[in-house]
């Protein structure tokens, strides 16, 4: 994702996306902008945790051997489908809630090797 900051250094701060070729969010203060960026980074970390919970142990070295789950394509597809599903939300609040809900749902659901 290619983000860059545009500002007048007073009362307008925005994030511009080279992917959409438009501003994706606008803020009145630098603090609001930084808080948004930090929240996005937290969300990215949560999504990485969700990917691990949905695909584990595929791809991990287990007892010095790379584990390839028999159903790894299915597991990866389930994660990809979920990411595509939440990308359709119209607000960041809905998106963040979906990430938090999925994380809550997945904790404790995976069995052992």
C-alpha cells in the first residue's frame, strides 16, 4: 500500500493512497493522523495473528521440519476470503470491529499438532 501524507501544516492533514489515487482519510490535526496510522498498524498486527490462527501450523518449522498442512490451500483460501469480505465494509469502525470479532472468535479454536 502506497500511503503518503499531505498537509498544510496547520489544520489539514490527509493520507493519500497511490493505490486509489485519492485521499483515504482527512484530519484536522497531526495527532489525529498519527493516531489513525497507529490504529492501522495495530489492525495489521491483528490480521497477521488471525492469519496465523486460521492457517497454523502450515508453514512453520516443527521439530526442524517445515510443516505443510494437507489442506493448506483451503486454509489460505479461507483467510483470503475473510480479508476480501471485510474489505467491503464502508467504514473503518465496521472494519476494525470485524477484525476484533474474528480474533475473539478464533482464540482457543485451533487444536494441537
